[in-house]
C-alpha cells in the first residue's frame, strides 16, 4: 500500500504519526550507542542528518510509541529517560561573530526554557556548562548533546576567510565545553557537511570518533537498494529500476552504497528522472575554485587521494579532494590499504552528479553560461547521426566563441589539459557512458564513449607538443580498438588535435572500422 512521501520532513514524530514511509535506521543507531559515547558524522546536504538527530533525541527521551514495530522497540530500555540538549545552526545565515554569539545564546536559552531551567551565566561557555550540569542534577541522568549543521556558520562565509575564521573561533568556544563536561554527558553527536580539522575547530575535543568513512555506518543516512525494493516497493511500478539505480545510487563511505533520500522521494512524487538534489544548491564556489586551480576534469571520475587529504579541510586549507568528497560530488569508489595509510579512488556517485557537475564546470571553463547548454542538444543529435564533420564544426565554433578577454584573464586556458577538459565535460554533461584512461593491453585510451550501439575511441593531442596527425595514428598503432571488437559494433577512431596558439580544434581525423 502506498504511503505519504516524507519530502522535506525532518521530524521523526511527524513521519511516524502521519503515516509516511520510514526506513528503519534504529539498528545502526543502537549499535552506535552501544559502541561509544562521542561521535562525529559528515554527510552531504539533504542526506537525512537532521532526521537522524531527531530520531536519536526521541529515543533518549523515551517516546516508545513512536518506535512501535521498529528494531529499537524490543531492544531499548524504555524505563530510563535522558535529558537532551539539541543545537542546530540550520536556520538562517549569520554574517558576523556577533550574530553567531547572539544565535548561540538564543539556542541555549531556548533549551533551558524547554527543560524548565533558569538561565543567566555571563559567558557562552559558562551558559552551556551550566545547562549541562543543571540538567544532570535535576534529572539524575547524564545529558545527551546533539549538534546539527555544526559547520554551517563557517560554510555560509567560506568565500570571506576573515569572517569564516571568526565563526570557527566562536564555534570552538562552544564545542570545547563538551569535552570538559565529560562526567555529565551520556552521549554526543555532531553532524554537518564538512569535516574541519580537530585542531582548528574542536580544540581539546579529541575524543570524537569520526564515523564518516566507517564501513558499518556507510548506510546510517540514505536509502539502500534493499530499502528501495522493500520499503518503497509500492512506488516502483512504472519506473525503470535500473535507471533509478543509474541516476541516483552510488554514494559510498567504504560500506553499503546508498541513494540520496531527497532524490528518490522527489522521483517517486514527480515520476520523472531529473537532478533534484543538484538543482537545490548550485556549487558556484566549488566550480570557481576548481577552475582557478586548473583541475583536469577527466580525472574527477577516477581521482586517487590519500586518507589524510579527505580530512584536510579548514578555512585556510581546502583541498579539492576534500571539498568534492565532503560536499557529495565525489564518493569513494575503492580503497587500498598501505600499512598505516589508506589510498582512496574517488568517483562520481551516479549519473545525476556526473552530468550536472560537468554542465556547471563547462560554464567555469569557458566563461559562458548559455552556450554549453545550447550546444548539448546539437552534440547529442550529431552523435546519433555519426555526423563527424558536424562534430568538428561544433567544437571549432565553440572554442572560437570564447572571448579573447576570457583567455587573457584566466590561467586555466594555459593548462595542458584545458581543451581536453572542455571536450570531455561536453560529453559527460550529456550523461553518456564514458570510460576515461581506458586500459588496454597496449596502453590507455584517452576517452571511450559507448553510445547508440557504437564505440567511439578518442585520443587528444596538443599540436605544439606533438606533430599533427599523431592522435589518430596512436589509436591505430596501439590497437586500441581490439578491446572492443568482440562487441560486434561499429568502432570509430577519432583523433582530436588542439592548438594553444590558435585556441581551437585544428585537427579532427576519423576512421570507422566495420564489425
């Protein structure tokens, strides 16, 4: 039987009382409570972090009726109730340290009133300390501290480093209390999008267990394939199950892969495949940063990084890997243990992110907002028709349309991989099946595209670095096509050559092999 879709609902009680779908996360939650006391969890936006916080609060407050039929009902001691302090920075945007301090005082005052306590310490750290100790004293139970969107005041000001640093210092003043009040705390969880270094933000709070990439908690937020096939089974008729998986599955933190709940719920409501999650937050800052750093976009779907780089995030030090991973534009594809270190291969989680992010990156790579979108339809139709002369004309015209002033002002245009990045991102924005650095027994193909029952093998060269004609010749000489002959499909060898001096495509040779 179909139920209500909990779109945008972050309140556990409303979901349970109003007959909405609910994926039972209480097995994970009880394991969390049994294994430790202090936790930190980073997940991308709209991933169910607030609902997780609310569920844990209801559990500790002993609201048994809400858990009827869930795993926790027979496995939790309902005779004990714990006082819960809930702090969330999710609402509003703060622009100064003064506004942050005022907001913190409001939140602490609201929690004191909710618990029927007095309020009046002179400092923020004193107020938080007094709240925790008073709750312990009055209830006889140690306190549960839940902080949601712990990093939002910093992220809202990330393009203004001075303000962001002030926000970081203000939050550090608040969070340092948690470590000092260990004797009065039963459990603490902080959640947010980014993982700031413990030194910069948490000061002495070095006892937080970071479960962001813990295998057993990979599915703590989000929906698994099993959840989709069971809990949401009534919603599946009329939708292509493989397409649901291709569009929205794939977020992984070294364990079970999950779907972003926001995407799935809107898909079930609208019955149409669209980039719902991506459309709620255009990553302008991220696109600008990647462009400034000369990021080679074909690498994004197979980026190698060390575990330390994924957590190297602070106002003064933001690695591209950490930004893309923590914000949800890349996820963990595989991991390789090397003694005490771990190497991760990052990848796009799914079609939605790969297509949408490359579409946004094209605007940063070319300084144009409308041209890439307009040309996407042309590119798709030309591929359908195998109109290679048209493809050459399209890309030649595209590079020619980029204003000279843009080239002069942007260092990205001087990077060796710039032209290949633009070329690749056009294809990736269409959501085509693309294989990058495709391995064969004789070398690596720059880009393979599988589309419409055809195989396209592309090799890119810059003529200032290699003689003209070398791109197609390399595909021939190294027998790149051999890998795909068994498919029984036409194979098109395409050598694309660029000129930095002319800022354009100067060579576009094609050879088609029969089957």
